[in-house]
C-alpha cells in the first residue's frame, strides 16, 4: 500500500482531547468527528487538510484516553496516515485494530510542514519528495502485521473463527 | 524462572508454559468493561461483523457514567445503545442511573474485580484495578468488541518499572501526591508500554482508596498498567461491605527482572499540584499559592471515593467557599453518594456553599456539570489537565488531592490545607 500526501506537523504529546475534544464524543459519525479533528490545537485544521494528507507528530502521539473517536476523526478528516517518533500505547493498538495506517520513525521530526511524502506501508520506507530524503520506519512485529493484513482485529478474529477460544 | 507479579498474572491467563516481556499473547479476560462513550462503537462493530452472542454475559460490565444522566439528546442515544445491548444479551452487570457510579470506583465496590484478575476496559483509566493486585489495562472499542465475542485480548507482555516509596507519608499526602510526583519525575511517556509496580513501606501502609488513586494514573505516565501486590489491606477490602471476592494473591519473585528500579523518599514528598497542561508539570503545592481559582472539583475515578470526601469535608466544616469560587463535589458512586449524606458530609458541602451532585464523570473530561469558560482556572482532583480538558481551550486545570482542592476552594487560590487546619 502506497500513498502520497502533504505533511501537517504537530508537537510532542498530542493527546486525544486535542485530536477530538470530549464535547464531540456524543456521536460516532466519521464526518462530524472529522470536522472537529485537532480543533483545540488548530481550529482550521479540518478545513485546511486535503484528502490523503499525512499527520506527522513527535513523541507519545495520541496520549490520554482510549477513545477510538480519535482514529475515526483523523480518518474522517481525510488523513491517510500518521507518522510519529512514538505513539501512546492505546492509540497505537486502536490504530492497528481499526486499520488506520501508522508508522513509527525515530528521526521524522526533520520533515517540514508542507513537504510532500510518499509512504510505502509494506516496506516502511517514507520518501520526502520535497527535500529528497528517505526515512525508514521501525518494522511492525509479525503478529501486528497479521492483524493489519486481515483488515483489522475483528476481521482477524472472523478469520480465526468467531467462537470463544477460551478453555475456562 | 523469576517473574514479576504482572508476568505471573498474564502467564496464568494463557496456555503458555513461560512468558517474557515483548512476547505477544492471546490472553483470557476475566472482565470486559465499556462505558457510554466507548461501548456504542464496540456494540456497532460487534453487530456489523455479525456476532450473535457474547462470550459470557456475567463477565461484561456496561456503565453509562460519562455523559449521564444524559446531558443532551445525542448522549441519551449513546446510553440507549448500552441499555438495548444489555437487554438483548442479558448482560449481568449493566448499571442504570441511580445504581450507577463512575466505572473505576464502581467495579471494585461491587466486587466485580479482584486480585489476580485480567481486566480490559475501553477506558484509559481501567488501570485502576491494579490497586487490587490485578492486571488491568485500557483498550479501545474494537478490542472491546473482540473481547465481547471471544473473551480474549491480544497483549504484548510489558516490561516492568519498579517504584519503591520508602518512609512514612507527611500529613495531607496520599496516593494522588505520590503518583503526581512520580509522573513529574518520569514524564508523561516515562512508562510508555510498561507496567508500573508500586512498592515500599509507604505503599504497604497506604489505604485502599489511595492505592486506587495511584494505579488510576499509571496511564498518565504512558503506563500499560499499575499494580500493587495484594496484602492484608487488599484482603480486608475484598471481604468487607458485603463483598466476597475470590482472588489469587500473586507476588513478584525475588530476582524478577525490571526495566529499572526507581526509589523515592516518600517522607519528603509534599502535597502535589500539576500545572496546565500536562500531569507531569507537578511540584509542591507551595509553588502554586499565587494561582487564583474559579472552580474546585472534587470527584472522578481518581478521587471521588468516600475517604476523599471525608478529607474534603474535614477541611470545609464550619468554613465558607470563597465568594468567587464554585465548589463542585461529585461522589463517584451511588453508594458513596448515599454514605456522604448519612455521614453528614453532604450537609457540610452544601453549608459551605458548594454543590453536591449525583455520580458522573461530569466535568473531568469536559462533559457537563461544570465546564470552564475561557480564561478560567480550576483546581481538580481529577486525572488530566490537558488543554481544553474541562471546557474552553483557553481554560486551565490544576490537579491535586482532595485536601488541597478543598483548602483552595476556601482560600480562592491554590492553598495548602495547613493554611486552614
């Protein structure tokens, strides 16, 4: 899976209250949540962002609550992929489980806002087409790749059989 | 093989013979929790994939606590999804308004979680139950849907950081202060993906409510879980007030491997305050005495328990809330609410000029019951002070323990309880 998009840069420790403020959690509608994406950091973000654009964060991206409204909102805003130095753990697993492409790249803060990136999810190679630089993502563990290639956690479960795998 | 308490609990919930940090496991869960924000998505996903039945109707808890009693039509629709799902699948632990409470105070109170359990909850503060010696972690709605279907969760076995708190706590210092101090020390990603094991003399003497407050905020350091080895205080709690919780009292082995061990002189720690906009901006309360406040919130899954209300009432008794401050007290559960009335605490809050509300997450996440206007400042016993968390993006939240929040309500600025008592 490959895609190209323009970079929108964000700070360290972007939290889920900033990605989608709690005042909008009374809905699960992707369009409505997308309209308020990143609103408390940049009220105009959802208007400026174009389909396919890429969010680049610093460390601990997505810290805070467990709300999947964050991923729904990012997808709803048209963002194709989130790249960060590191992700908060619940945000990371929600993204994997829901099929929002994410990449962890240690030196990604070198890219500049407005740069165009080409992302190859399979190889984890990111090309900065504006600056002509290459970045390489930390490879995802095999187990995680299996979930992603199934199309998310629930499809992975369906593939394995829906019955409880419990012995208790 | 020497294991930490976390590794032992995880191992016993798999079919594996051994386990190591970094391993991916598919573990059995003892309880799966959802609320009115996260469960609707899980239920939609459960239905979208064509699942017909839940793995065990007694091992699911659904708690409409965030935007309830429903603050608007959309919230009412969200809560209705939980109610309908609970009816359809005969969910044993669905808690309607009036019997409800903030989930992380409610489940231990009801005896639904205990030592040695593996609990997942679609709420980041699910890590609270580690206070009972359980492995307990926040997950998302999709994980919850998968848990409803299979009774299992995928996990990466975390490394553990051991935090040792030596000494005896000063007056007015509790679990909240220990955890704010710790987060200030290691940062909001200081325990990213890791288990935080709290131990030492100060922890062994720490009452149950304080242990809950501490483990509750493990997530604010990026932690996967917080945990305290169960002991006689735990045993007493799980067997009191009509609870009869069976549990396994796991202990970390000598020689268990830790990512690191961090020691604190707990007797040197002052009551803490975390300044906006991160829980890690913590320091002794004396540093913040010039901050005027507009609102003081006492409640939440962190500090809305009966001992928190008792401490606050002790300070407010015979005193008045500053004329330009709103004091909002929200007991965490219906039982605590009723207990606070019986003990005369509610009367103290009302006579001091505060409001006393039915249980709800309320203003903690900017839902309702005390939203801040632009430029306003609040002190709160809650767990997060992110930008805009309690309302307007230009408002500010300072985190503290209940004694500091009560003293500040009286003084009209952030205050040490010693200034009054």
